[in-house]
C-alpha cells in the first residue's frame, strides 16, 4: 500500500470520528422578518452560473428562510432552514436538496437539531438510491442555513470562536467553522462609499482527519462573507462553496432589470 493510499484510508476512517459540540448560540441583536432578495451566483472570474432567490418569513419568534439557486444546466440548489429568535438564534431544522449535473454527488439532507436526527439520501457510484440515517449530538450553535443571519448579529469586537456545521456528505459529519475577520473592504452604491466587514470562515474538520486532509489535498478552502455593519446590518456578498469539494463561487444581491420602455403614461380626469 502506497503512502498516499494509506493516508486516504486513514482519512476515510477519521472523518467518522465525532467533533465535540461547543459554543453558545448567537444573541439576537437584530430581529429577522420578511425578506425577498434576488441573487446571482458567479465564478470568481465573473462568469454567470445561476440566479437565485432568498425568501424569508417570520411568525412570532419562528423564522423560515429559503435559498434557491437555478443553474444554467438545469441543476438546483434548494435549502430551507427554520430557526427561532427568542433571545438567541437556534436552528430548528434544515432541509438541503442539490440535484443536477452541477453536483457530482446529488444529495437530499434533512436535519432536526433538537432530536439530533440527520437523514441523507443520495445515489452511490452505481446510481443506486442510498439512505444514511444518523443520530448525532447537535449543539445549540448549529449554523446550517443561517450563517448570514448569524454574521449579521455577531459583534466584530466579540466574535464567537466558531459555529458548528453539519457537512452535507453521504456520511454526515459535524465540523467547525472557525471565524476571523480580515481588513474591511470598501464598496460603493451609485457613488456613495461604504465599508463591509469581511468575515473568514475556516472549515475545521478536527481530529486525525484535520491533520490528514491537507496532506492528501482535501483541505477545504476558506469561506468569505461580507456584511455591511451599522443600524441595519446587511449581507453584501460571499465567496464560498455550495458543497464539499466544490469551487468557490461568488454570491451577490442584484437588482431587477427592466425592459426598455417609454415614459410611464399617466391618466386622470381634468379638474374643472
């Protein structure tokens, strides 16, 4: 057995080892409500990949948020997260569906945080339908589907060390997203200057797997999210992967494009 083969075998075993849960949930500083945002997904060199919608509704302290991307090749990424915002943000459930040729490993993953039940439906290399039904210890700081919400509410001078996250793989694994900030980045809106806080999230596989991954070329890239701070924090953009082993793609808010038409006609009765 070659050295690299040995490392791969060790990695395959190590990723099954649990990561210790930790961390307090993020405190609610800004209450979430009704949202409908239009999004674009592009490669880092600007090539359009998909268009998307961010939909959110709140009933009492319970919020449902859905992120949908429709790819040029017919693939879809569809994730619905439910969370509560009573004092702290706590994930209730998350349902992720990725299907189509964009995704080498189409997947359907459902998380129920309170019960710790994680169900992953996928197809193996032979195209056969498979199901992994796992019982996991899921901590209060679980961030699946709500990373942007959490980053809008953290304090840049008092960041949590990490968020917990269930990686969407055929064998689900609890990992850590270690959080740091980089230099704030400037941007403009119709000539007005702003600065966005640049958050860097490093995926920490943990345990033996975390040591082996860089050696065999499987060290996940850092994820980046930019948030406009202030009275009403807002998501600006992200450069992140949508699936384990995937490339970094840029997600940004976009404005509607209207067809070119003449001036809006007005009508009304003449006053006497």
